[in-house]
């Protein structure tokens, strides 16, 4: 996925509620920026380099979004609204081996009977797989770790995936790690027991969890290779 936007280099000064970052631009100007998810804000430690994109929405009070966080020389892409685009490009380019038997996909509406499921994959045999795509950002040692948190929307998505599984279809949570500095993905219980319980229940009911990391630069983000999930 090409990402051809003008970016401004800034340095984190403080973070509020893991969603709002106060930062200082290179010219000394102080600005406020929005994080697309709470666990992105946790990556924006004081003094850390962040790259900001100015919003085109003139009515917004917060004029900047955090686009990338720079951690130990590596970039973390910090905009979860692109999860569906990254998955679509990877599927179209046959980068996800687990879905080789499917040759068609349908992007689903978030409302209605699919209740947040992102994609329906299918083939000429009538087989189907339902996919929910989401990013994970946290890292511990060399591994990406999840789950960070869960909300009622995602809990409903898990319920819908389980329902599709019981109907005889495949169902999958596709985890995107939008960074290239992780060796594995690791399921943990100690960040949010509620979120971990929801993931555990989904897995026990046959939901498949698949994780891929990304190549990330300030101009291009693309799904790259599979990460083993350690439990």
C-alpha cells in the first residue's frame, strides 16, 4: 500500500489517555495529535520520534494524526483504518498461504447481519471463510504481544465468527503487525484478562488466529511474512 502523504517529524512530550499526544515539531512549534487506537498511544513514549499527518478535515479540533512511531530505528505504522486495505492487497497478491483455496473475496458492511466481520472469502466449491482483520502494536522483548484490549464491538465480532464456524464455514481473526521488528506473536494473559478470555473462548470454538508482519516505510506499507503465534 502506497502512503504518499506529507509527514512532519515531531517528538513526543506527553500522552493523554493513550489517544492524544502533545508533541514538538522540529521548528519548536507545539501541536496536538490524535492516535487511532489506545495501544498506539502507549508506543509514543516521551522524547520518542513520531511522524504526523495533518488532517484534511477542517472542522476537527485536533489537526494532526500520528502516522508512524519510530522505535529503535524501526517504524511502526499507526493507523488501524488501513487494516482492510492491507488484507485486500495481500489476498489479491496471493501472499497469505492459509487462504490459497479461496479465489474470491467480498468486503462486508460493518452493520447488518455480519456485525463487524470484514471479509467473506469463497471458491467455486461453495466453501467460505469469514475474516476479521485487526492490527496489534505492542511488543515485548522480540515478540508482538496480544491481546491488548477488547471492546464490545470486537466481542460481538467474535460471537459472529463463532456462529459462522458452527454453520460449517471457516472463520479467522487475521492479526496484522504493522512493524518489521518482531520475531513471533505471543498470546498473553497479563495485559487484559477480559480480552484474553475472549480470544481464548474464540480459539476454543474453532476460530483460527493468523498473524503476519509488515514491511514498513514512510511511503509503503505491505504485509510481508507470517509470524508464529506462541501460547
